[in-house]
């Protein structure tokens, strides 16, 4: 029980932090759209695609390795092993982070002027390069706090970092730099780099204070072959991430170019691309913060179960996690279908954003489920397969970008997003079912929730045809209808009414062992 309370406490802390950061980020995006326009956001998104590729190399899978190995040493009750993991992982991060800085800083001219085709991005790329060693070390420190289940430390740092970054950007744009897209990119790069340095410093101080909890016992043997253990986890993740990040960066460049081939001019192509990536996708990902807070904590939990060969705990945890994911994602889909236009008007005062928000809303089921499946696979030592599926998604997306977008324009862009995510989620879920013999209780987790969601959407449409109350109030009504129906249908695990029980029997697929025991 104590372990469950600790897990719930950490998850709630992460959830509150993630929601706060995402809301702040969405609000700040709306401010930046008014300040520099969708085209400016699209230009910085291109800069970010190069930067994220460099971040991938700087980190090189070390966050995953740190989280896994710290969790293993804690399970073995080895404080000396814990310290050995941290020292080797920090050395690893400094090596890769320093190399990434050197490559990005001195290659900025070629990347900005030649690859991105816009000299206005060169200064921003060089500024972002300076923060890469700090990003890599922060990745190790965040992995440590996730593994020891003390995420309140990182939560406070994350909020401080975000506020510092935004404050610096506003200050630079208002008081220091002249107007223009290049100045806007420089301001965002400077804000990001300085905030990353500050975050690394705060995390380092927090780690020095926290490590005192794990004093080395007299006579405790030093762990052997630590570096091979790190490389065994980090390198497969890193190589797959290199390929995926490289393909993803290439996709970010191909999308505006492909939209231009369809007939849009450069400014409109950047604006449409920036609208989807910087305005629509952050809103769709906002509810995911509830799930990501829990799913990130699943890695050390499933690692612990895996090492102890506790199959019963694995099955029980998977049942709870995946039922909650399906119910939550389907409810989020219904909410976006009902209120996409209202959300876009509140944030951006743009009905076009609302249109694409509604069109892309079914993707939330694929996005949310894929994240939880990936974290579960990683905790069960299936990270190589997970990375392979991510790589396949990026390769398919690249091909479809070249084929569909020049012919179909924005419709092709939407189709590319759906197909890529569906392929990734499908392969990941199939692998999880294979290695755990886990199956989905279709009606309780999917069928009934979809029915409840459709009834809620229809009810909101009827109410709006009679009166026009505030949409936020209607949102609460929708959620109330949805949750009430889930309870009546037995989707939370309680006994369902007879009519649903009869419908349920002939159509339900196999469920996990814990689900079968739970069902009356």
C-alpha cells in the first residue's frame, strides 16, 4: 500500500507540473503567434528540428540508461552501485554533449544557410549549441530522480526553467532586440539556452543533497562492468534515436517544401506548417499530460517487477493502466470534437486552427496509447523493439510526405500524421501482447466508452441547438455525461447492468488474468 501511495503521489506531482507547463506553453505560443505570426513560428520550428537532432545525439539514450540502472541498483539495495551509475552516466553525458556542441556550433553556417536554406537561422543555431552539454547532464539527473521516485525535485526545476525561459524571451523581444523573424528566433534561442543552464545547475544541487540518503555500507563491493551495462541500454536507444530524429528533422524540412510543391508560396507553406506543429499539436497533447505523468513512472515500476519476476504485479498494473488510458483518450476525443472551435477561438482567434484541431482529434487515441505502450515495453526490457518501431514510423512518414503532400496538400499532411502514428502504435501493442500474453477487454475498454462518448457529443449538440451557455460549462456537462455512462456500463470494473452484461458476453476478447479475476 505504501508503494502505491508513493506512486500516486509522484504521479499527481508530475501531472500537476505537466499540465501547468503545457498550459503556460500554449498560452505563450498564442502570445508568440500574435507577436511574430504563424510564419515566424514555422521558421523557429525548422531551427528546432535541427536543435532536437543535436539534443538526441547529446543525450544518446542516457536518460533511459540512468533510469533503468538506478532502478536496478535500488532493487538490489546497492548504494555504491547507485553512485557508480551516476558518475559513469554523467561522464557519458559530458562526452556526448560536448561533441554535439562542437558539431552544431561549427556546422551552424552549413546547416542554416545550406540545409535549412535560410541564413536567418545561423545565429540561433549557434546559441542553442551552447546549451547542449547542460541538456545532456540534465537528462542524467532527471533520470535519477525518476528512478528514486522523487519527482517533486524535477517538477520544481521544470516550472522554474519554463518561467525563466519565457521571461527572458519577452524581455529580449521587448527591450533589447530589433523586430523581425531573425531577432525573434535569436530571442527564443537565448531564452532556451540560459534556462537550460539554470535547470542543470538546480538539478545538480538537488542531486548532491539527495544522494546523502544512500550512504555506502562498510565492506560493500563495488559493482563491476558498469560501462558495458550503460552501453547495452543506451547505444541501441541512441542509434535508433539518431535515425528517427534524423528522419524526423528531414520530415520537418520536407513538409513545407512539399506544401510548396502542391502550390503554396513559401510564406503560406511555413504558416500552415507552423499552425499544425506549434498551435494544433500542443493543444491535442495537453490532456496527455495526465497520462504521461503516470506512464513515465511506469519504467522503474515495471523494471522492478521484471527483475523480481513478479508476473502477477505486471498483469495487474497493465490492466489498470491500459483501461485508464482507453477511457481517458476516448473522453478526450469527444471533448475535442465538441469544443475544437471554442478552444481555437479562445487561444488563437482562428477558426482554421479549430478545423484542424477537430480533424486531427481522433489521433489522440493513437498518441496517448502509444506513449503508455512504449513506457511499458521499456520497463520490460523491450526498448530495442520500441525504438525499432519508432524508426519504422519515421521512415514511413518520410516516404508518405514525399508522395502524398505534393498531391493532396494539407489533406495529405493530415493523412501522413495518422498513418505514421497508427503503424507505430499497432506494432508496439502487438509486441506487448506477445511478450506478456496481455489482451484487451474490447467492450469494457473501447466499445462502451465510444458509445458513451458519442452520446455525450450528441447531448452537447442538442443543448447547443436550444441555448448557448459558456462552452466551459458545456465541457463540464459533457464530462459528467461521459463518466456517468462509464459507471453505468461497468467500465470502471464494477458490475454492469444486465443489458450490458448480456451484450458483453458474446463479443469480449480475452482479457488479462487480473481483468478476468476482477470481472464478476
